C-alpha cells in the first residue's frame, strides 16, 4: 500500500528573469519514506528543495501539503508547517556556540529568563544521538567541516520535522559519520517522517532511499523505485550519456621518467612529520588517508600556506625555498583548495574577477586590461564547460559543479608546472566529475605533474598512477600499479599494512 503524500509539487515552474530553471516539476514526498533527488549540478535540485521548504516561491504550479494547496511566504512559514531543510551550505552563526546555534530564534525560557540548563541537556541529547562528542559551549568557528555538518543535522533533529529535506548532508562526513546519520534517517523514516535526500554518491542513494527522482536540465526525467535501478542506470539518466567509463585510462609511464618535484623531511608542526616523496612529469600521484591524517596540512605546508620545514625541496632538480604562496607560484607550484566557497572563490563577485585574481600580473601592472580578462573568461567558459546564464552572474549563484570548474580554471591561469588539487570533486555530480578527471589526465599527458588529495577511495584508485597513504601525520605506505586496491589503502590507513614508506624516492 502506497503511503500518503505529505508534501508535493505539481507542474511547478521557476524562472529568474527570462531564464527558466525549472519546467513542470512533479514530486511527492510520502510519510515514512526516503525519496532521493539526484541530478547533475545545475539540474535544478537545490531550487526544487528551496521551493518545497518555502525559501523561494514558484513562478507557476502548486505546492500541496496533505493534499491541500499552500503558499509559503518564507522559510519560517515552511518550518511552522513542519518542513525543515538541512542546507548544503552551512547555515550557522560562526561566532555563536553549538548550543546557541541549535536554539537560535527558538530559545527555551523559564519565565523571563533563558532556560539554559534545558537547552544544554537537549543539545547534548541531539549530539549523542549522532554519536558526536562536541562540547555545546564550543564556538562553531572552531569546528571542522564535518562537525559543523553534524551541528546542522542536530539542529534539524531539534525541530521534530514532519518533512526533512537534506541537501548533500554527507558531502563532508566520514564513512562512520555517514552510517550514524543513516541510522537517524532510518529511525525518522520508521517514525513516519517524509524525507528528501540528495547526494552525488549513488552508493548512498542505493543504501538509504526507497524511491529516486532524477532531474536533468530543470525537468524530471524519471521517478522509480531504487530497487529497479542500478547505479549506472541512475548516472546515465542524470547526464543523458554513458558514464560507465568514469575514469580515463591510465598510460604506461616510464619508470625512469624525469622528476618534477622531490620532497624530503617535510614537517608541519603538529600535523605532518617527515613527509617525503617524488613526483614525475606526466604522473598523477594520489594522497589517501583518513580525515585527520595530515594530507591537506602537508600539502598546504609544502605550498607556503602553513608554517613548515623541509630538509630537501627540489623542482626540476633545482633546490628551491618556498615560504609563501607567492614563492610557490613563482616556482610553478600551484595548490587548489578543498574549500571552494570559503577559501577558493569570492562568492559575491563575478566570474571574471574570480578567474584572474590569482594571476593579475598577467593582465596589467598598474591598470587591468579588461579586454584581456574578458577574453580569458570566454576561453575558460569554453575550455572548462562552465555553464552560466551570462558572464556577469555572481559566482555564489553558480551550481557547485560550475563553481568547481571555475576554481580549476582560476588555478590554471597561473600556468603551473606542478598542480596539487585537494578534494577536486567534492559535492559535484558524476557528469562533472568525469569532466574533471578527463581534464586532469589530459594535463598529465601534456607533461604536468599532479598531486590529487581525496577522501573518495574510488577516485584515488581510478585516477592515480601511484598512491601515498598517510596515517597520523606520516606516510604509512606507497602503492603502485595493481597494488592500488581498496584493501591495501585501508590497511595502510589503519596501520596494519606493510611498511613501504617512500621518504626520498
């Protein structure tokens, strides 16, 4: 028997000026069911969710709550009706504590005073349900991204939602944290909550959803039971083409290829210790390890973003000194951050400003050559397939995948010889992933030396010619060829693999 529909969209259209981003959307969320909403970045998923939750009005069409047409004038009206959205972008007040964020705008009172004891107890309860040992008094600004996501989820749990909409809730979570979240989702489903779940990780969709709705280019192209679809079926419906060959083929690299980068004794105090490796022209070197293993910190230290010491640092066989990002760029070493929104891009600026910011010297010393910048943007939009309604669009209004492609285009404006990319496909769809993998492999084929830091096991395996595995701030092992397997990476990351440490190879 089909569960009753709690919240639905019927023939919903949404336009921003002359640009229509949603066309005739039909979606229904049912009591006690998880509906997955998937599609490429820019397919219209986030806009659909915002309309469901009352964040944005529909241009045409109906919103039905318990079968009756409703109009939400704001997110507050949506929440009052029991609809809660967990944002893809953190919606937290950084300067406030965890407890203050969870009850912000809904503070509990005892007479004229705040009931701090009860809010403290409830905060601990919500966090304990998520197996999250955060002190409620901790300012949010001090939390890691994964802990911030847990606070967002705890905040949603505190609202006793009838409908819970989850926009990429697992993008920054570890595998164990994802399983804890799924335990809560299953409990909410069993209690009758209607849940909308989005993820670019199709394995998660198969694991948690009952039905799946697939969007492409602002329209629904298929709704079916999850059991009736394979991951390949989902991916093909999302992008309109076969993506079974997600990773480009790996070339046979010569064992004696010229070395682009040699590092020995790299130490970032408190984060990474005695890191050593070599990187050859035309090679993609993956760096794997659990969150907290020191992967990102080591690469940031190498590129002058963190205080670090190094015994040996050679580029093209020549000793170099890097104390700042400017030094790194001067040597042809460029780092692409894992956090495109806070550290990689200026979301309140246009694409042109973002594209050229890191390489402004190429566009004029005293006055900026706007025509040259515009020409560079036109090339980047074409070369990186950046899809934007117009060139003046604010970067914050681009989809996550298009932001990531713009960030990569920005980095390439510096014309690096050695490129370090950190989490290159976090929070983007499978079609855009395929584009980025193809681009990175093409760069390697052109002789660039590339380091990829990633939390995605299959990404490391599918893309890397060699893999360094880090554990507790040190290199736990080096893998190549047929030895690059999930089992081998996990064993090294957990400290049970054979010691094949490469400190100065």
